[in-house]
């Protein structure tokens, strides 16, 4: 890989670097002062800039030359860092990261991404690569994680960088101070976890499988080989793959050969699909019914008939309203203005289920996990006008619902929040609220272990051996 030699030689020497950057800053301040503009607390300390540039070569040299030559936002990142505008630099770094994730998605399978990343009726508005701009940053990185384009660890790191970008960068007014080594650490994370991260072997196989389903006739022998391949997939990837099958099957433009391929593959994989995902297919049928989209309704029914799964069609179409309300609440919670938009949506969700929490079975787990995610906050502050609603709901959980709430830290969207002190504090508060409803000795034993014995980082709860063993034994309580 070609070395980068475009940085001035002075950057290799600390004293010369300080002089160079200080002189640059003096010129900028002089220009600002000539317009009677503020000059204090504008630029990062020159020593912090030197720290950043000392480590810049090692990070940038990891990026292939042909990629660097197209990385406009990285140029702006470096220019902003040199100027001492670290908040602006972070903003440009995030822009480059989002651009690279969009490229990864477009190089993979755009429909598979949309089917797994987009909630509710918004899916039908998205068709091709051009529509990626309509996906907000939170949904983009979550969707990329869902289909294996970034790792769970990468997702957690990017969630933290997104948080800092929202609250410490030039994207929004703030008084946060960013250090030079922090800036380089975030750059290296974005480089390693997105820009140069290769597709995993499993991800490549899934891409080829989706291409085969859409473009060739799959023989019985090939169907058996594909079934064998899926036995090595994780539970999460099985769920995502079948969700992709459903999206392909109900798409009106899909040809008959592709649907025949799915007819061959689905029965052999269906038994491994989570109940929650099966319930989602029933919900989608109900959505098509309520929206009077007859062709999609017919095709989704056919999909369920392939595996004798019509029992997953909900009797109570109230499930659709609740499912839509959950989607709306999560979208608001994950957006920047959640403090203003979240409360009304939380109250609407409570109205739909009532104070006694009449939650249809097919949306129960999704409902509980959404309430937990929203209650934990976004890490920056509490949406006070929504918090009372969440407390009311949590207080009224029955034993089964309390079990799901306590064990929800096994969900990546929940555990990724534990990087933030506020979320850790809120999780402990959640345990105190729902504990009175829990009757299972095994769950209470796990709670006691977390509160009294666990000494590790809260963000690593799910990786603790004792907790893993507890979770394995408690899986039946999560259904």
C-alpha cells in the first residue's frame, strides 16, 4: 500500500509542529478580529492538534490509495483538524462514514437492506440506491449491522461516535471539548469498522444466495446444499434471511421463477425462524389487508401457506395500530428532536394498550423492548414528559412481561446504550420498578448477581460467563 507523503515534514517534529500550527492559528485569529468576530474558545489547543497529526499517518495508510483519492470528507476532516476546529472535523468524519456505509449497502443487496432496516409502511417508499438518502443515520447503521455489513462491536462504536457527533460536533451548538487523541481514535474506528472492513465469508455467501434466488432456477440438489449452508448461520442471520425472502416474495415485480425458488427453500429453514419473526409476517399480512393492497395481501398469504403458517395472521387488527405506534415511537426516540416528539407518541401507545396493558401476543415482545429502549433514554438526557408514561407502563408489567424487560439487555439495541452513564443508571432504575412483578426465582437470582456480584463494565453484561449461563437457561421465559 502506498505511503502518504503529502503532510509537511514539520509535522514530524513536535516543536516545529507547534510553531507551524500556532502561526496558522494566529493568521486566522487576525482575520476574524478584523471583522470584529470572537476569537476566544474557537480553536483546539495546538498541542492537541500535534497529538492528532502525529498519529494520522498510521491511520490513513490503512486505507487503499484508490479509496483515499475519493474521500473528500476525509480531506475536510484533516483541514478542520489542522485549523483546530475539532468539532467540525468530527462532523466531516461522520459524513465520510455515512457515505462509506451507503456504498457498502449499494454494493450488497439493496432490497435485502430495506427489508431488514426499515420499519412499517415506509418500506414501500424505498426502491433503489437513490433512496438511501432517505434513510436517517441511526437506521442506516442499525440496518447495516442487521445484515452483517458492520459488526456488533463496530455498531456499538459507531453509536457512540454518532452520539458525540450529535452533541459534541459542529452539527449542533455545544460547549464540548474534543481531544486530539480522541479524534484520531474515532477516525481509526471508522476506518477499521467501515471503510476497510471486508465482507465476511457468510455475508458474501448470503449475497450470492440472494442473487441466485433472483436470477437462476434452483434445483432440488442446490436447495439441499443451501439448506446445509443455513445450518451454520446464527439465529439472527436466519431471521434476517427469511425476512429478505418475504420481501422478495411479496414484491409485485418478482417473477414466478424467483418465487418457485423460495417455495423450495422456505420449508427447510422455517423451523429455525424465531416466533417473533413469524408473528411479524402475520402482522405484515394484516397491514396489507388494512391498507387494501390486494396483490401484496395475496402474495403474503401465499408465503405463509408454503409453510402452513396462516395461524400467525392476527385475529385482532388492533395489533396493526399498536405495531405502527411502536414504530413511530422508536423513530422519534432515535431522532435528534426526541424530547419534543416522544411524549405524545408514548401516550398514544399507552392509549392503545390501556392501563391494564392488553397487548396482543404477536407484538408483546416488540412493545416491551421498545418501552425499555425509550425508558433508558438516548444517553444525553431524559424526555421528562414521556418518562412518566414509561414508568406507568413498566409498573403495570405482569411477571412474564417483567422477565422480558429485565432480560432485554441481550438485545444489541439495548446493550449498546450501556456506554452512557445515564442509560446505566436508568437500567438499574428499571430493574427496581419491575422487580416486584417478577415471580421467577431464576430471574431474581440473575438480578441479584447483576446488582451484588457483577464487577465488570455494564456494557459487557452479555459477555459475562455466569450471565450467559443464566440467559441460556432462561430462554423459555423470553418466548
